[in-house]
C-alpha cells in the first residue's frame, strides 16, 4: 500500500518572506510615528521659531508670526487625522474604531485648549499668562495624545515622545516670554524631529 510522502520542511527563505510580509502589513495598518513626528516637529519648529524671532524686543510676536504658527498647527491637526484614518481604514472592528477615535481626539484637544486660553483672557489674565498657558497646554495635549497612541499601538517611540512633549510644555511655562517660544521651537519641534529620525533609523535597522 502506497503511503503519502512526508511533508517537506519549509524553506527558511520562504518563512522569512512570510514573516516580513506580515510585518509590512501590520506597519501599513497603523499610523507612522516617524511621519507624525516629522509633521509636528516641522510645524512647531517653524511656527514657534517665527514667534520667538519677532517677540525678542517687546515679548509680543508679530501678527504674521502668530497666524503662521496657528496655520501650521491647523495643518498638522488635519494631516494627522487624515493619516490616522487612512492607515486604519483597512482594519475591521475595534481597531478601526480606535484609530478613528484617536484621530478625532486631536481637534477635540486643541478646541479645548483654545477655549481655556480664551477663558483666561476674559477673566483678566495678562498677555504673558495667556501666552504661557497656550504654549504649555498645547504641549500637554500633544504629549498626552502621543502617550495614548503609544499605548494603543504598542509604540514605545511615540510614548517616549509624548512624555518628552509634556515635560517641554512644563519647562516652557517656567521660562517666561519670549523664551517660552524658543523652548517650544527647539526642545519641542526640534526634539520631535530628532526623535523621529532616531525612530526611523531604528525601524530600518
């Protein structure tokens, strides 16, 4: 009676190719922390850098610099939402819902930040107090959302950057104006760009 031949051992090269394909698929269905770091790092470095350059004499940045900083922030929020939704749209079930909720948490956080700063101004807070609060709360919003993203997608790089940004906001509040803008530009924006580069190098390695 003929017997079936024993199954051949899988080719190691084929096994490695399957593993690589699975990893690539997983990477394609979760947000790119490197891309988000580059986006926000550029927005903060240019926006807060412009505010610091125009505020060194009287502590008040020019209207143009403020508009540029706000515009870059809005662009970063919109692009973050689009990126997260695109990356997670191929996931069914809870993963897609989590990605969507994370994406929409960005505008919620910054709308709340704007309302708090506006409330401080209406309550009689000085321009310096409202400026420091705006910077610190913005960094806290970004930091906590990065931390949430790191927990959601098991991304240690995003988690570390989130903690860093929260601490940058606290440091910026202690330095006063206009130095606060410089801290936000270099430690905040520059820090995100540097850590994004490190994350990119580690992922390739």
